C-alpha cells in the first residue's frame, strides 16, 4: 500500500483521539466510545500496513 493509505490510517487514528477528547470534555460517552473505536481502527490498519511492508522486504531479499 502507498503513502495515501498510511496517511489515511494515521488521520483516522488522530480523528479518533480528537473525538475521544471532545467526548471527555462534554461527558458524551457515546462520542468517547466512537473515538476510541476510530483510534483502534486506525492503529490496526497501520499494523497491517507494517506487516505488508515487512513481507515485501522479505520477498525482495529472497528475490535477489
């Protein structure tokens, strides 16, 4: 995956953190939960990207 996907994943993570913070300030448990979920989704997608990159690196080393 490319830079755009990684950027989108990081954006989703930070957006989730922002929602969670606003939920804390406004005592909105639903918004806090939604923010926490968004943050976790972004982090999970980033880990997936890292695994893909690692797999590509390993493949490239064995192809030489």
